[in-house]
């Protein structure tokens, strides 16, 4: 059994993001969000240690989110969907507020579905 390394609770979801680089626009989905980082499904894989920056938005405000790639998953070799695990780096005030807003949204979604089953 592999020991869990994450220190903060993760919440599943599907939040669209767009990034850009010299090759153009890249699309992805945050499928797992925590206070420290996220997992992003994307075909644009970066090496571990690479810097990754994207914009978080809640529909009212936007914030640039600097982060670092801490793991990768290539669907060609591992099956499933390709993606990168990222760790947030020095989030500023607006970035922290948006991250927390999205976490509350995902928490509410998760627990709301529990109550709907009964």
C-alpha cells in the first residue's frame, strides 16, 4: 500500500481552465482540488518540477495561479486520462480567495448530493 503524502483534503469536481504557451491555447479540467494543489486533466504534459501557471475564476473575479508540477500521468502508458498534479506556489490574496470559493463550491456539491439520496 502506498502512503498518502497529501496533507490537505481533496475534493473532486470538474472546473475548466485555459492556459497558453508558445504553441497556443491549452485546455484542461481541474478534477481534484485542495488548499495546496490540484490535479488537472490535460493532454499538455509537463515534466515534474516545471512551473505551470493558469487562471482561476469563479465567474466574478480572476487570479493568476503560479504552481509547480509534482506528478504526471500519461494515458498512453498508464491508461485513463492524462494529467498533471500541481502544487500551488505563493498564492496572492485574490488567488487564495478564489481557491477557497471553489473549494466551498465543491464541498457543497459533494455534501448536497449525500442529502439528496435520502
